[in-house]
C-alpha cells in the first residue's frame, strides 16, 4: 500500500513540475521574462509578488487577464488571450 501511495505522489509531482516548466516556457516565449522573474524583481514585480498581492482576490484572474489583453495597466503583450489566461493562473498559483 505504501508503494502505491509513493508511486501516485511521484506521478503527481512530476506532472506538476512539467506544467510549471511548460508555463515558464510560455512566459519566456511571450516576452514576460523580459520584465518579470519568478522570484526576484526586475523591471516589473516578481511573479511571486504578484501572486501575494492578489491572494484572496476573487476577481484577480479576470482583472489581470484584462490588463494583459487590453494593454490597460500593463504594456501590450504579444500572447493570445488563452495564453494570458494560462499564464495568469500559473502566476496566481505561486
């Protein structure tokens, strides 16, 4: 039984790591990492600081996607709205 639990936890951990890496690649491809980093301030705030700022805010995802998509409150981005949604979910999960 312990072996089964360990195997399940390992699979979940690896799939989570793969999703995080894919989202970081998407952030790089979209140009986000030019101004932001995961855990340190660059030109813009770190993704972890953004997640902390919006923690507990039910409207955070919609607000941030709106800022990225409309270029109001954030410089124009070259990623699609679907990519913006995926990136915002990734950042807010930090």
